[in-house]
């Protein structure tokens, strides 16, 4: 029998109305002004690294120390994504890229493999932090983000969509379950 292709691991931004979707779930900024967004949950992000990476390269003690490190970047956002509360972008030196990928799970895998530091949401790295396979480097709070459900402007939100939003908000919790224990 034929082996099915692997699942699509591309985090591209689907265009809700153009591609016929009733709604999309987004993490981070909603750039399409033709979408109506409802917040589902908060999303904390932190700089993480594997213990092996930190053993080889040392643990950065300040944001300025990051210039001596390497990082795994999210291709769809780039280095500009590394924003921290109270720190101007011109005051902050970002690490050199060791890898750029377009999927958060691939970033997690690369970080676990010791390819560099990564700025990732806790819903992706929470289990690895609890297991000790990743370490929160602890260099301050990244600018806060949110997880949204967004639907095309001008369309009335269906009862099914409203039920989905209610279900996801309840399932995620406040604070979200992936942050509740931290």
C-alpha cells in the first residue's frame, strides 16, 4: 500500500475569506484588517534553550549577551519578533540565525537538538520546560501576545463558530492550562 504524505507542517497565514474558511485561528498580531478577531487566550513567550546548548555556549545573563549566541527563528516573523517589554528595538541585539523555519513545532525540535536559543510560546514549550529538556533562559518578558479566532468582516458569525469559541475558551482556561502551573 502507498504511504500517505506527511502532514503539512507549514504555518502559512491562510486568507479566511479568499480561501473559503468560516474562520481562522491565529497566534500573534492580526494584520488583515478585514477580519473580526475574538481573543481566545493569552500567550506568554520565553527564550528557551536546551541544557546541552547552554553547557556549550553558556547562559546569557542579559539581552546584550545574546549577540554571542545563535538562534532558531520563525521564518514568518523573523528577528523582529524578538520584542521585549520596556526595551526599544534599537537597544536590543538579536542572536545570529542558526536556522529559520516556518513552523513552531520544527522550532521546538531544532531547539531541543541544541541548534540555538528560540523565542517560543509556552503552549509549544511548556511540556519540554516541565520535563527539563528545555530551560527558560529568563531574560525578561517578551511582549505579550494572544491566540485569536478571526472571521471575515461583514459575515455574521454562525452559531457553530460562537460555540467553537466558547468551547476553546473553556478548554484553554484563564490563565491558559499551559501557563497555569508556571
